[in-house]
């Protein structure tokens, strides 16, 4: 058996193994009864389905926090001159513990954090990258704890396995701001300051919108979701399904498959396309697995004119493919720089004893080829690169 066929067989097995819950509870005719869902899946609530009917969600908080906390828009988090003076006089330090640094989401988030801390005279004493490894993240947090920073900002890769490390550093007196999700056994306002995240249900809904636009509002689509139980990516997929149910009766979801590693996007997509060669579109998670799906579509001999891919997270690689009028036709983007700024601000306010919201959200941004240049400016705070601008004119 050659390498390609072996990889395809392995990926086919993954498609079966990663799905565990039949979608029998759905009443929507455009959700196939053959679609299976992961064990973490929760069908869209009545509230979510109602909000899924609303076209413009830019000023509406759709998602709640993990413990039912009501979300507060990040734009409302401000620091007064008096508060700024207290922060600068505090000689505070901070550690930043990221789960990965392999994409623009993480890089832009880091820039937003560091620029905001520098603005208020707070010294960053540690920056770590766990590179998708729970054990390394635990070691990273333990290493940062030795430095006794005033604050740590971090995205837990796994809310269960890493929990003891976060509880330990918090109990030693370091304030904790979580990116995207908290860990087990820690409560907001008591054990940690806040969770700051994109409005992930809305983000998933915008993916459905962009995919629908790209395929003309009708056809058969599939979804390639992140299989691990990760709160924010769970919400994105649920939001995607809810939007299809609420707004797009002529688009049918025929399959949903999981990947447990962003670098497995190509092999999972190849197996999916082998089974469903006439798909009109695919929701392909974030930029790295989405570009894997692009390669899979090329290998399968598909054309960007008849097969479209939408993904979450604006990244240079998907922006370049979109500019070339490739398979990437829609992006529902987080605003990672703005999220980093909000994370820093809630942490700094907590350091001087100010009360902060337990759950802060940043609205997503819907992007397609016609809005690519403006979106690039919003996300990166600079103009579209010349090569991408030239591709857009072709």
C-alpha cells in the first residue's frame, strides 16, 4: 500500500472514530440525519436559534461564558488617567503563557498584550509557547510561577489536565486572566479575573453566512470541526449549525467530521471529499486546517468555481488564497490584536482592585474577497500587501 492510500485509509478511520452522537434531535430538514456529532456537542438552544435569525450581530453579544456568565463587549473596557497612574506606580510584572505561536492569531494577540503592558509601564517577565503540548504548558506555568509575577495571561490548552498548575499559581497570589476558556476548579472573581474571548457563536454564524454567499445560497456542504472538547471551537461549530438551521433552508449539511490536530486538515479533508465528491462547500475550522483542505481539493481535482471553503480566523495564508480567487471564499475572523488589548486591560484593572466583568467578548468580522482589503486593515492595522492587492485586481 503506498503512502497516499495509507494516509487516506487512516483518515477515513478518523472520520468514523471522531463522530459519536447522531443528530437525531434536530428538526431542521437541512441537517442530514446521517450527520454525527462529537460527544461534547450541544444542540443550539432556543436563544441561540433566535439570535441566529439576526443578520447584523456586530453590537450583540451572542455567546455566554462557560458558567453562564453574560458577555460584556471588550470596547467597554477602559482605563482612566487616574487608574493609569496607579498602574504605572505599582511596579507590576506579567507572564504570558500561550498555547501556540504558529499563526497570526497568536502573534497578533501577543502584540496587543505587549503593547498595552508597555503603555502602562508593566514589565513582561516571561513569554512561553506550549506548542499544543499540555505537559509543556504545565511546565511553562510552573516556571512562570517561580518568577512570582503580579499577573499571568494564558490560554489553557486543556481545562482539565492543566488545571492544577493554574490553581497553584493563583493560590500563590498571581492574578490570572484566561484567553478563551477557564480551567476546572476555578471560579471568576474568586480564582481568576476574567475570560476574554471572541464572540464564538457569532463567529460560527458568520462562517455560515460567508459559505452561503459563496455557493449561492443552496447546495450541499460539510463541516470539518476541531474534535477536542475546547469551549470556543465547540461554540463556533454550534453557531455554524444554528445559522444554517435559522437562515439557509436550501443548504444541506450532509457530513461533519473531526480533526484533533490542525496539521491533519489535508488528510481528513481528502477522506471527506473521497466520500462526498460533489460537495459545494466546506467549513474547514481555522486557517491551518483550511489550507490543508485547499490542498485536498486540489488533489481531488476540484475547481474553486464549484467548490468553496470558509474558515474561522484571518491569517496571511488564507488571505493570500482568497486574493487569488482560490478555494478560500469566506472568513469569519477574530480580532486578535483587540482581544490582546482587552486581556491586558482587564488584568491591569484587577491589579489595582477594580471590579472587572467575568466574561469579555470581542465581536467577529465577516470577510470575503470584496471586503478583503478593508478587513486586512482592521485586523493588522496596515494596508494590504502589494502582492495581495495586485491579485485582487486580476
